C-alpha cells in the first residue's frame, strides 16, 4: 500500500489538525530506524517519539531564547543554542554537535596555551 | 566539506553533508590535537567559516556502508532530518511572537532533532533488547525519556497517547492496529482532533488510518 502520508508529510494545515502533530511521522521513523539494532517500532512508540520531538523543539527554542542574548535582541541565534547545550543539563547530549564557534586564531592560541600547561606537569 | 557528528551514541562521523555550503577548511596541521573520538567535530560553517576542524577518519567507513537495513539507499545518514519548515514553524510558535530566529539556528535545531530522536531511540531499543523483545513500544519510549532527563515530557506525552489510543479505538475492526491496553470508552469528542497529519489527510476521513497502520507493521 502506498504511504499516503508522504504527500501530506509537510502539511499540518489540515483544518482538523488542531491538536495534532506537525512533523512528518514517516521521516521520524526513518531516523529511528537508522539507529543500529532497531528492528521494529510500534505505532505508539512512533507517535510518542514524534510528539516528544515537537516538545523538544519547543523546549530547546524557548530555553535558548531566554537564556541567551535573545531577550535583549529578541532573536535566537546559533550561539544561544550552543550556550544552552553547555549550560543546561538536559541538553548536554547536544554539545558535540553544537560546538561554539571561535575564530581559528583564537583556537590556535588556546592550543598553545594548553600545551604550555601540559608542560608544567 | 563539512563534517558532523551525528546520532552521537551510535554512529561515527560521516562525510560531508550535502546542501550545507562550507568553503572554509583549516589545514590538517590542526588535526594533531583533534584527538577526540568519533564524536566531536566541527563547528557549523557556511557563512561563518570561522572554526572548522577536519576530522581524520580515514578509518571510518563512509556513511553509505552502514550495516543497517536497506533504508539507507536513498539517504545518507546525516541527511536524515525533519523538514526545516516544520522545525522552524514549531520554533517560531514557541518563542515570543516578534522574536526572530537565525537561519543557522534553524538548521542547527534540525540536526539537534535528529540527534534527539536517535538518542531516545537507542535508549529505548536497549531496554527492549534487555527484555528480549523486538518491537519498541510506547513504554520503552517513555522510559527512555525519563532516563535521559526528559521526564518533564512524560506526563504531557501520556495525555497525548491516551487521546491517540482513543482515536484508534474508534476504528474498531481495523486490522493491525496496536492499541496497547484499552483506554477509556468514550470516543473523541468534537473538540478533539488529534490525528497526526500523517494518518489522516482530511478531517473525518478515517480510512487512511488503515494505510498508516499497515505501513508501520513491518
């Protein structure tokens, strides 16, 4: 059978969908299946994951916005996200994909400093 | 080229991600210190281009060679994101109305989302295996959330789940529908239209549920 939801994946505009989900479930499933050793996922699990992902996006956006410079600038930037990942325990798992951006020369400089520190031991 | 760590707990760094423009690259002399393991990789570059490390993983196989099921054939692992429009919309609705969101912030949340899904899934999967089951169910997911520090989502999710089950229950006679334990007798009232867009294309048209459930019974 065709997965008819593919065509409506990006569409949460259907009038009845007020409390529904605004993310494409099939895509969520794809991502889940890409984890190793995942054989099958039941419908509820898929639904819950999709819903949780919505909550997660909201949670991350709001937390980053409030913690970061967002309040003054009224905008959300990448560095707000990176800072939040570092400062908020719940989002620690994101620190590796949200590295803070620094200038290359600053990085090189801190490398130098680290080497000097190591030399002291 | 842009290197990303993805699906942190389980996967290694894979090669560049299509669609992300990345002109800047720091010469490989930087790699001497890049002794971190698979995970930590580069800053997001693109228009920033400030801080990019090249990962030295000749030893890593390309993402296309993962030993997973055949779903990979059309997607590279790190390209599996939720559509940015959807993600951006949720973000927009979450922050104050007049707030703006930087483009790279949207892209980045898109990636965080994939990471989150994998994070939860692998935890749930592990529990599932420990209990010698093959199918990840709702309880596994909720348990994983709780374990991983997202217990604040659990109660709201339980409520959504209940409504979801009620909706399915209204579809008596649909084969292949997994309901879990029976919940409530009343059907959805008129103020409640929770069905995911993926299941129903039009309000009240419920025959598509069949399609949905069938397709997920693999």
